[in-house]
C-alpha cells in the first residue's frame, strides 16, 4: 500500500478573554509557522461554522486536530457539529499542568512565559502531526 503525505489541519478555539485560549492560538501558530510549516495548516474555525466551501473541502480531505483552551472544548465540539471527524483533540491547560513552573499570563497577547509554553506545546505536538500527515492510500 502506498503512503501519501497529507496536510494536517489544526483548529484552535477562539478563546477570547482567556489566557488558555490565547495559548491555544499561539500553540497553533508555533506549529504551522515554526515546527511543521510543510505539513500543518490552520484556518479560521468560524469559516467552518458558516460552511465556507473551501474550508469544508480542506477538513474533508485532511486529518484535523483541535486545540482548546479549556474543558468546554469549543473547537472540538464546533468541528464535530459540522460533521468533521476530529482525529485528536487537546486542551492547552494540560500542557500547563505538565509544566507547572510555566504559568502563562496575558489575554490578547501572551507574556514571555506563555510564548515559551506555546513553543513547548507545539514541539510536543510535532509527532502527532507527523503520524497524521502520513496516511495509507486506499
Ligand atoms: S474552549 Fe474554553 S477557552 Fe476555548 S473558546 Fe471555549 S470556553 Fe473559551
């Protein structure tokens, strides 16, 4: 069976007014811009909710992961409510629990500690992107 590389779509929650929501966005940027620029992509979750054709096509043809700021899991639930099969879902608060010495601050913009935690979270998610990017071709 042939292997084929796909893009992995990373959907963060909007997280307005919440530090862990800001961490979800920053982790996504770290993933798509620094850690896996050739295999991770992101798009605006709202475009999925309004059923934008291109966005629907993107999430239909590629594996999707969601990164939420808290247990409410708005990104995962929004994606699934649109019929998206979410391959893996994460909550940024768990990355903080694993790195308790790095308490992020900031809402519209993360502080230096928050940006470092986002970079660590993105590094830890690299293997997930790699696994999902390589799909068995049917
Ligand atoms: S998952 Fe939590 S932080 Fe993210 S948008 Fe929902 S309530 Fe806000």
